[in-house]
């Protein structure tokens, strides 16, 4: 993974309030509240025209790094609904719970693992100071659904609470059909559903969200080596797509934080206005998953080493992150407001310093004037040519300064201006978003110039 050569280091900027990003996301078509015309549903969002481009780029870059360029990793796409026994075997029916206390006065509910220790000890509400209920109520986060149409014969099952379960279910088929030998990995990107009691902070904690998982199957004696390897690899992966490297860290879980399947865990954490928060979990799942599914299904999921003939249940290193949390963290990392360069009082230049690899629109093509036919014809020709290679926009509304501002606000890394010199020497002005520097590039060289900068390598 390398950075493009002209990516500049962004000066340290203050932590961005989430509301700024929520507002930009709606105004410019990144994210909308789901079912907004009916009043919305907490913790569920839709992605607009720019959001879907950004999301696809984030997913594709992950897939490229985790599957396409790895020799011993393959991908699957499993279904959201599975046999209900899956969730008994996985431990989720029993253990996937939040414990909540309620304030007797203001009726707010709090997860006890999110309450400051002093409030928990004194049963004191952090919201109004009222008394909290002493005994926590236990809520399971799995979302129930029913298969079948005939009342009384319908089968209760669950929308998957973590996407990775499909990988264990398909492990044996993948190993045999793809002739994979241990160590090897299986990746998947897919939706997960949780009845979060306290959804909130925009995309941070949702009820429907998307996860990316690698499950890497190893011999128990190699567990430590591969755990270290993937921990480091994933940390560097996140480092490669953010501006504020000092806001990223790895943190080991304490024994009381470990999920029921994990013997050890590290979080990749990112610092925002919400404080340090989990972005991805690296889990030492050991033989929990394949042993439990062997036990509950009655199928032998052990692996027979073709060379040593040893038979064993593989141990698993998991790296599990959120597409939506990546989306949110990237917006928070990229957002900056600067005084407007034109000097107009009260106006700001908002910039999204998104990595050119991930930016939803790669290039905007702008004729200097829209009433000069030759400029417009040339600009439209360049736009049509670029559109086949990358996501491009054509804009001829308002003056060039305003058009640059509009592109800066959605993170477009390059603007191409067609001016009168273009008509004489067949060159265009290419303006870079972060530095605002401008250079002239021959029209014939423009596609390669841009592709080189907006494509990961
Ligand atoms: N298979 C392991 C697993 O699911 P997790 O820590 O519960 O582990 C992994 O989830 C990642 O999924 C988190 O690091 C986070 O990025 C994302 N995630 C979890 N719950 C989420 C939610 N309610 N909304 C958005 N993203 C969530």
C-alpha cells in the first residue's frame, strides 16, 4: 500500500462535531435518515448518490487489500438469514446481551458497560442525577424474523448478528472446493443487524450496518504469529487512508471486555469528538467457532493436514470492522473548514480531504465560460472521455471559484478547467484540491495523469 506522491499532509485541525458531518452528508447526498418522510427510524440510514460511490470505493479498496492481493485468502458472500441453530452454536442466543439500568426520574436507559464507574456505584443518573434501578435488565441484541407463511408452522430465526458466521458455515465447502491449505483466510463484506438499545451518533452505532471480516484459519502452534501479523497489517491499512495518523491507535482489551468467543483482542481505535472508539476488532477466536459448529451440527469440521496427516480443529484470527464506521471516521477525519479564499465575510471553504483513492468523484470538468461554444464542446468531449474511466462530473453553473468550492466540499481531488489557452495548445488546467496548486496538462495525457493518482496500487 503506497500513498500517491502528491498527497499532502493535512495540518492538524480541531476535532469535528458530528453535526457538521451529518449536515454535509444530507445536503450533498452522502447519507439520509431512513424513512424520513415517516419520521425516521433510529439507527437506520440510507446512502445517497455520493454516499454510494464513497461506500463502494471503501469496500473495493478493502477487498483489493484483503483478497485480491493475498495469495492465501478467498472471498464469499453469505446470506443474511441462516438456520436458527447457528445462533445457539455461536453463543449469541445466550450471550449477545446488553445490560441496562433505568433512571427512575427521567426514564433514560444506560448500558452499564457505558456508565462511568462512580454513577454505577452510587446508582446515580448521569443525565439528571436521579436514582438508577439497582438490578440491570438484560436485552438480547439478535433481531428475530420468521420463515414461512402458515401461522403455527413458521420457523423463528434471526437476521445475522455478526456477518462472520457465514464464513464458519462455509468453511468446509470453501476449503474443499478451492483446495485451500492451512494457513488460509476467508473474507466477506455484508450486513449485520443488532437491536442496539442505544443506537446513536449517526453511523457510529446503528441497528442495520455492514461489516467486513477476515477469518484466518491456522494451526494452533502458529496462532501468535498470525495474530501479530494481521494486527499490524490492519493497523497499517487504516493508517493508509487517514490524514490524522495521531488519532489512530491499537488497544488491548482487558479481561472484562472480551466477547464470549475471544481469548485475546485488540481494537484499532480512532479518536473523534466521541473520544477514542473502536473502529475494528482483531480477535483471537481460537477453536471456539469450528468446535461449536461441529458440536451443534454433528459434522466433523476438523482439518487433515495432507503432509503431516495431523487432524485438528483450526484456530482462527479474526479481523472485523465496520464499513459504516469507516465511512463516518473518514468523513470526520477529512472534514475541514477554512476561511473563504475570496475573502467574502462569513463564507467558508469546506474541504473533504478524502484520499483520492476513495473520493466519490475523481474529477470535475469545468469550461471556463458556458456561453462560449468552443469551450463547451471541448469540455464535453473531455468529460465524456474521462467518464468511461472514473467517476467524473461536468459543471458549468456559476463562476469558477464557486464551482471549485462545490467540488472541495465533496472531496473531488482534481478539477480540470478548459480555458482559452486550451483552444490554442490543447492543454488544460488541473487544480489539486488540498494544495489548490494548478498545472497544465496536455489533453492527450490527462487520462493517465488522473488514473495514476486516483487508483490504488
Ligand atoms: N465478528 C466480530 C464482531 O462482530 P464487533 O466488535 O461486535 O465484532 C465488529 O463488530 C465491527 O463492526 C466494529 O469494530 C464496528 O466497526 C462495527 N460495528 C459493530 N456494531 C456496530 C453498530 N451497531 N453500528 C455500526 N457499526 C458497528
